[in-house]
């Protein structure tokens, strides 16, 4: 079955605009409830978390109505990180977990992500089946079988305590000054609390959500804020999370930013040396830098590439028995600890490396020399298909020929926004710029 409603990370869009409406959320909740109650039994439960967007209230209520209408009992967690939903779904023996968030997107957007009873995101096949139920007639529960809903007050506390267990207790963080930028998002309480309780001197940034300021000039997609705070406070490290805290960027004591590729390289090398890297390989997407691949090869380690999206990384990790993967954008997936990307836990692992080695952050954040990479986005309108245009295809073919043996080109549609992403890597920086600009110009002519 094909999927039209679901993208690479659940259902996402501008709030109060199709598909991200209360009406659709109600039907989606009812469809998910029907999917997970196929055996007809009562007593099924679902946990729902959300980030700090204003529209989260609307979608939370609509989902709750839909789920209870098909007999699901709903446990409302309030604002918690996305990885907390994955953890609590499994910990609380729920049949389904739902996170209401548009991750790193601006406040006007929102999204709905689903987790199965094992705490992992649903497969493409499961999402397609739910989408088919949405499109059809949804069988509701009998009046006596309607579900109940209640607030869960200790969900965040459970996650905080679990996150702390992932840090090696033999390593002390006492005296380390850490800036944590929570992007006015889902981790605004959890992240500072975990770091402080582990001994850090915490400088919190982006911890005053008002429903409209999530990811606004802060967080992992706007690292300037955290970098400036690190330098201003003389901090040892900066941890910059996105709106739902499943991504992270690490900032050294000089304000320099390390992306997901550098973080994964550090973890892979350390885990391999300790005999903890299962499969002697790292799983990353096609977007990860060629320099990462060369770094791993130099240590006898493999790189498994997947389509873009942390869910595809996780699927490959589970299929191949790997325990470390992620994305250049900052999703770091460590299945020994979490079922999805967890920015806070990745930050703790970085702090563990600092504590164990005695190294400063800047000595750990540059694991390899990156191959020059350029990424540009071109927005298109509904109904347009610029990549299918003959002229665009000719330009792309010529560009691929020009970088053959020197780099690579990757062009794809975003799974979460109406964007064409044009990415290239090349040892020759001038050729790189010329290649990307040429493709972007061709695509823009088709979208004008």
C-alpha cells in the first residue's frame, strides 16, 4: 500500500491547514485506535506526548477524542522529548505511543509521530494500513467500551531518571560548565535537570516556551545562540537540542559547532576500541559526509548508508544488528539506550568521553576532515514536479559527469516540507559551487 498522508517522519504540516487539522487528527487517532484494537479486546492504552507548540493543545484533544472513540485508554504525558515517548511506550506497556511535534520546524507547523509497543517508530506498512483506515469507514466502540483519558504526572520524571542511568556513574561531571539550548521546546525541563543532577554547572538557554517561540533563533538549527552563550560564560561545552530533543549539535569551548557526523565518528571510534560497536559498522544516511566514510574505513569500520530519515536508519540498525547510527543533522541513535534519536543522551555520551579522556571539547569534536559539501533548498508548489523536467534532468546528468571521481551529487525531495534538496560533495570547492548553483538554477526555472 502507498502512503500519501505520512511522510518520512509521521504526518506533518502547517497547523490548522490540511492535513494538520483537528478533524484529521481525530480521524487519525480513531484509525490508529482501530488498528491497534483489531483483536476487539478492551484495556488497550496509548501514551501521548507533545512539544511546546500552541497547536499541541488542539491536536492532543482531537487525538484523544479519536482514540477513546475506538476504545483506547489515553495517558497524557504533557511536554516531553520525543525519545521519552518511545521509552515510556515500552516502559508503561502501552500498545501505542504518539508524539505531537514538528521537530525542528517553526512554531506554525506541527506533526504526529507514532511508536509501536516496542518503542520504535511504526513501519511504512503499518502507517499505510492506518492511512487506509483513515480513508474508509472507521468502526467505533460501543458506548460501554469508550476509552478513558488521564494526565500522567510522573512521565517526565521517569524519563529523567532513565536518562541519568545512561551516563557512566564512575565519571564525574562536577565542575563542568555546560550550556544547554532547549530551543524553547520539549526538553526545556528535562535536559537542564538531568545535567544539573549529574553534577554540571548548567547555563540553560531556550527554556521559556510561550507556544510560539519554539526553534526561534535557537536550538540545533540555529546554533549561534548556544555558541554565543558558551563563549560569554566560558563554558566547557554547549549542547544544542531541537524542538523535540531528538537532535543535537555539540559546541566546543571556543563556540565551534560539531554536527552529527563528527559526533558519530567519535562514538564509533570509542565504541569500537572498547569492543562495544556491534557489527563493526555505523549506520548513516546518504547525506553523511564522505569524510566520515573515509574516517571509518581507516579504522577498519564500515558505513551502512540509508535513505534520509532517522526511521530508516533505525530500520537498518535493527535488521543488521547494529547499535549506533544517525544523521548529519544531529539524530544520534544508540539502541543500547533508546529506540530513536536522543539529543540529551548523545550529549551525555559526549560528556562521558570528556570525563574519561580528560580532553577538552575541541579535542573531540573534529574527528575527521570534511570533504567540502554544499546543500541548497528550492521550494516548489503543489502540483509541480521540477525533477521530472527534461531540462533539469540534462543539467543533473552533466553535473554528475563533471564530478565523477571527485565527489558525488544527491538530489531529493524533502519528506517533511515542499523542498527540493540539492546536495553535492567535491574536493574542488569551485567546481562544487558551480555544480550546485547550476542545478539550483535549473530547478528554480521550473518552479517560477
